[in-house]
């Protein structure tokens, strides 16, 4: 995962298909039960805002980005020293919540077009429309 491409997608310099190609092999399997994210990090801070993640949700919903790529993005942004958000603000809290949900879909919400719509709604309005049926590891 090239974090520069993620940042550039957020600001409209990279398309969803370009980002999808980079993320296709973001995880490297290290054993039967574990994998590792291959990531080239940024070299300067970039503040992630809800509208950046909304762009990702829109790309998933329109089919130009596979839902499973949200896992790599969530994990990578959380692990990065340079992607930032202020969890003490409502917007920053929503960013952090989405990224943590994406980073661990097995324990949180499945990553699908349908849940991307719900993540989008929560990022925009703060309203949580998830149900028990959205939980699970059925990433698609």
C-alpha cells in the first residue's frame, strides 16, 4: 500500500481504479492465520477528514473500489505516523471509528457495498444505521 496514493485519492489526484490496483496485494500472508500489511508511509502529516472517507465509500458503492480494500486502508491509516485526525472532535471521532471498523471487519462490520453506504451515512451525519445483520467477516 502506497500511502501517497491514498492521500492523492483523498484530494482527487488518483482515481479509484488506480488505488484499487495498488491495494490489490497490500496484505502479505505470513502464516495460515496471519498476514502483514505492506505499506510505504507518508513523509509528512495529512489530516483525514470525513469527506475523505466518504470518497472511499462512494467508490465502493459505485463498484470502482472493492469493499475489501477498506480493510487495508483502515489498518494502514491507523498504523501510520502521518495520517492524523482529532478524535476529540465529532468529525475526528467519526473518522477514527470508521477506520477501526474497517481495519478489523472480522470483529466489526462486514465490508460490503451495503455497509459502505452505512459507513458513509455515519461519516456525514453521525447517525449509526448498522444492524446486527451487518456484523461479520463476510467481506465482499
